[in-house]
C-alpha cells in the first residue's frame, strides 16, 4: 500500500500552487487512532488537521457528559476552523471516528496563510459547507427517526472513506447520535434485517448502498449537494 500523500485531502489538493509550495514543508503526517481526542471544548488549538483516509467527528458535549455529533470531517476538509475565524479554542470536541492518517499544520502557519485572498476564499467556502452540515444535522436529529439518522450518518461516513466498511463500536455510534446504545442496536438490526448492512463485532459493512440512501432522509442529499456546489473538484498534482 502506498503511503498517504497530502493531496489526498481535497482542500490541500485545491490550494493555489504558491500556497501549496509554502504549506508542503510545514505539513506533518500523523496517524490518528479510533477514539483519539484531538480537541476538547475550551482547549487551545495548536494545529489544524487535514484527514486523508480517516474521519473525525465534531461533538457538542453537555455539562452532564452527554454528547451528540454536529458534523463529520474527512478528506474533503479540515479540523481547526476556529483558528482562522478569530478564535484560539472551540466549543466542540473533535474525536477520531475512523482511524487513519492525516496531515497537520501549525496554527500559526494557518493563520498567516489566511491573509492570502485565494486561500481565504477556499477556506470560507469550506466553512460554509460545514455550517450547512451542522444545521442540517440539528434539523435531522429533531425531525427524523433514528433509523433515518443512522442511515444519514453512515452515508456521510462512507463518502469520506475508500471502502464500504466502517469500524465502529455501538457505544461510539451512540455517542455520535446522542442516544443510548440499545436504541442504536435496534436501528442497526432493522437495517440488517432489510439486507442493507451487516454488523460483525464492531465492523459495519454496507451491502446495499441504494437501499441505505432510501432508508435515509432528505438531509443526506442536502448536505452532499451543498458540498458539491461550494467545493472545487480535486486537482491532480
């Protein structure tokens, strides 16, 4: 298997050539593990992370410790928006949902690059796309069934992975969706019974992608459409 490359991240691949050449020497390859916490609410952010084949979940954490996912980030984006939006910390927790490599850039370097108009435009478009996902997730959690929410979550995750498998414990999924573990397993069993997924000891295999899209709600397509509208196609380098 070939080693990960920075251009596997869509934002990095879409950088203007001059910015790409400035960023490349400062990018550090890191391997993120399942459940690893990159940021905690209120913590100082020292780096921005650009996933390649891993997925990072952004969770809002309540005072009693309960949490719910507000967005997922994969190869299409970055973790660290507060760094260039005027803050040094975030109100959410960033947790690795699917293990894999990522590249990270020092916070100071990212803030400096935000003065470049072309980089500014790219990062603001991504920020708008992420905001759409966050708003759509909030609406979905309020108005749609858990089976629909789980289907949306699986689809968004699959779009950020090179395969049709996810390695996730039921408890981690429950934390993402903000519900109890038995409720998640009930929704998973329904999708299994319909022949859409197969669950085996923490590994979810999607066997019927069109069926999963039908089981989902309008929220998945709304998010996917907005990302396609706002973000450029990946350039070859």
